[in-house]
C-alpha cells in the first residue's frame, strides 16, 4: 500500500509518501509519478517507509 498527498508544515508545502508492507508495481509507478510532480513544482518530499518486499 502506498499513500501520497500534500501537506503544509509551518506554512511550507510538502509532499508525503508513506507505505507499509509489500510494494507492488502499480504502487511504485504511483510513487514515481508523485515524485515527478513534486520535483516539477519544487516541493520537498517526506518519506515514511516500511517496505517488507517487492512484487
């Protein structure tokens, strides 16, 4: 499971990516697209991860 979203920390926009468990191909693509979006907008990222494997 991969969760992505935007938030503000002390008024600064940030992108958040969090996951728990196995990372599937579809989830990895979702994360890659979100990272590209944040990069285009110059938004810093916060990763919260607990990957137990890849499928």
